[in-house]
C-alpha cells in the first residue's frame, strides 16, 4: 500500500502531477500549487474521500445523544465518544492518505475502498501510538515555544511514514525528521500556508452561517454567537467534516513532493 515519489512521477500524467516536482528536484511545490492539487483531487475522488469521512458522523450523533446524560455516567460517555472520535478520525485520515497515494501513482487503476479501509485498520494501533508520541513531544516542546514549533515541523510527516511507508512509532518519528530536516523552512512555510488558507475559508463560511442564523431567528449576532443553538453547532460540525479531505490531501501532497536526504 505504498507509493514512492518516483512512482508518482512516472505513472501520473503531467497535467495531474504538476505540483509535485520531478525526482531529484530540490524545489517544493508552491502553497498555491499544493492547494490547487488538493482541491482537484478532492473533487475528482469526492465519492471515495467523503465516503470515508462520512463515518465521522457516527461520533457526532453519539455526542449529541449522550449530552443529556447527567452525572459521572454522562461525563464518562462523553469521554468515550471523544476517544472514539479521535481514533475514527485517524482511520479516516489513513484511508484518504492511502487513496491519494495510490491514485497519484496509478491514476487509471481502480482501487477497492474495502482494501484501503482494511489497510488503515491494520495499522491503526501503530498509528495511534505514533501520533500520541508525536503529540507528547510537541506539547513538551511548546513549554518553551520555539522547540515546540520545531518539533511540529520536524514530526509533521510521522503520520504518512506509518501509513505509506509502514514504519513503527519510533522509526516513523525518525523518518519524518530525516525527511524534513534538510528543508525545514520550506516545509514549515508551506504547512503554515495550508493551515491559514483553510482556516480563512472555514472562518468565512462559518461566520456567514452564524450571521444567517442570527438573521433567520431574529437574534442579535453577538447573543446568537454566545448561545448558538444545537442545530447551528451541527451545521458547523458538518462543515468541518467537509474540510477534512482537502486538508489531509494537501498534507499528503506535500509529503509526496518532499524527499529525505537519502531516498
């Protein structure tokens, strides 16, 4: 279930792989190219990527269902749902990441979603451990700010190293560091650009929905924002789900476009 950078370039038509540099190139694609490629792939494979993302509606439904449970039982139920949501999110991200890698390396080949989901399930335990270790290191680093920022950039590809390269938790951290360290500024800048771009779009859309909801209910905007009804929360959560595939795809594209010092 892996695809190397050379595979991507040899198998993918030029029109579909423009943002990804040729093997041996030291140039990373621009932020604009990464975003454009992400949106293009999201549209092209919308049925598959949103088919996987749809599973995240399950913890959303459960969360709304357990909110009314009082006391310790209710707190426990919310915690369980939150943990389920995190694990399921990692599974969804692994499915989308794998799909993008396969589609990029073999765009004309049909890939069975069941095989992709099975692959994601088989590495889920390792993935959870790797992400947990990466998160702990980053949180510890943010106690001094700068080390946390460096750790976030250096360990950003831990996820892909597990999903696409089959690394274990520790080796995935090392592999991500090796891939990033010689181009840390370029990758860090592009990560920031990706986050800001999607954050800007999401903020614009969500603000518009909040204003529309306030207008529809005849409530002052400031009051409506402070006490948003459950149906607005549900809509905003669904919008967040819509943004998940392009964000994952953008990150995967950046990973595929990068290369370690020794490939």
